[in-house]
C-alpha cells in the first residue's frame, strides 16, 4: 500500500513537472504557478478553481464585450479567493482543432495556470471535465467554478474531488455572475 502510494506520488510529480516544463516552453515564463497563493505549506487548504471553456471559432468568445466581461470576472474571482485566503487555480479549455490556435486564443483572454487545447470538441480532458460537471457542453463560453481540498504533508500532496460551486453558460449568465 505504501509502495503503491509512493509510486503514484512520484508518477504524479513527474507528470506535474513535465506539464510545468511544457507550459514554461509554451508561455516562455518561469516555472512558478501563476496564482496559487499562499505558498504550499503543510496542512489542508481550500483551493478555488475557475475553468473557462471557449473556442476561437465562437464569435461571442472573441467579442470585445465578452473579453472585457471575462477580465472583470477573472479579477473579481481572484480578489474573492484572496479575501477568503483560498488558494487559486485557473484553467483555460479551448475547443479548437489546432493547439496553436487554442493557445493563442487563451493567451488573449487571461494568463491561465493550466491550459487544455487541441482536437476540437473531441478534446479528451476538456470533454471529461465539462461533461461530468455541466449539462451545457457543447456551449461556449462556459465558466465553471470548483473547490477542492488540497492536502500537503511530508509524505504526499493530494486533493479531494472537485466540488462544483457555480456554472455560468454564455454571455448572459456570465454577465449575471459579474452583476449578481
């Protein structure tokens, strides 16, 4: 059991390191997480996660009005998480066939901690996350807000499953998120 947990932890660490390395190459930035605050310290901490589902082929997702609205919502989310002393993670999912186009589209919207791009609507990870937690797919733009508990100790870094806190489908609902 302990050996299995250690192998899982090391495997996860290697995948995480590889992912950070790829993100660093793509973004041309340091390997430090963008928004995860406060620093990883031993204990249990709530992490708030914002996931944006979008596509460069979605006229709403490309509109200046949506971009401004999302920026405002993104900053509000960050402020609320900071006020509650929660760690933060932001994820951008672009349902574009080309990873390069998806990355460029997401870069124009925000600086995400994690990105999921490529393979259009058949994107495996984006589809798994969206289908499990929202009846709205395939709709863009879509914002899902999650929470999870992150546990850090000498022996492991782990987390509970995602708890869906809120779902905002399309420009109108995202607008209501901004102006409750």
